[in-house]
């Protein structure tokens, strides 16, 4: 471990369309990181609707597409946010509390779509899922850095209890809340040392 080098300051994003990709996954992403991000993401995006069809869940075309997009985004987000490149980018020195809260907050769309399309407009489901997310995110971000990781893991474990024993899960989307909370509370919010490629 002594030979591993940590780089906290990311390179500048490139210009143009490739620069947009840099700002999404972090500038300086390696080919290996990109493959590691893309392969499980594509598999998840295909697996969610294929399973629903195989299990004869009776989903509409819109439900199949939304499930594919949500699985694609969440699995991709878990892996991408865990890379050293993304950690370096999203936790760069100028990143603020507000930046992290905004990143988490835009994920309102996920529980909204699930509550609307798969629960027929269960707004209490949406409120509980999103409310817990925001509360947990603020608690993690307001906690001293050395305690953020264990707190994030604790709040993630509580989210599993919420998902398994409190909130009903739509058939075929049992994976949604565990991956949703893992992406945001653990993979994104937890600051970890961004090791440089060897």
C-alpha cells in the first residue's frame, strides 16, 4: 500500500462533447474504469425488462423502458461513483455541501417514476423514499469527515430495513431501493482516497 499514490486534484475537463463526459464521470477516466462502468450498466439496463417479460409481470412498454433506464442509471451510478476518477472529481477541493445535495436531490425522479408508474400514484411511497434520502444525505454531509463512511453505511443498513420490512416493493423492482440508496448514500457521498492508476 505504501507505493500507492493519491491524487486529490483532478485534471481539467476537455472541451466539447468529450468534456461533457469528463464532467459526468470525472476527467482523466481510464479505459479500464470506463469498461468497468459500462459493462454492468448495459447488462442491468437489459436485465430489468428481460426479467419482467420472462416473469410475465404484465408491464407496459413504458414500464419496461423506465425500468431499463432506472436500472441502467443506478447500476452505472454505483460503479461510476466508486471509481477513483469520480471520487477525485465529485470530491475535489471546491466541491461544496450544496453541490452534493443537488446531486442527490435530482434523483427525485427515480422514486417519482416508480411510485407513479408501478404503484399507481402512491405519493406516500415517493415522499418516504425521497424524504429518507434527503435526511440521510444531509446527516452524512454534516458529519465530520472521519465519521462519514461509518455513518453512511449505518444509514444504508437502515434503508435496507425500510425497503425490506416497511415499504412495499413492486414485483420485479425489488432491487430498486437497495441500489438507489447504495448509489447515493455510499457510492457517491462517501469521500474516499482517489488512488492514481499504477
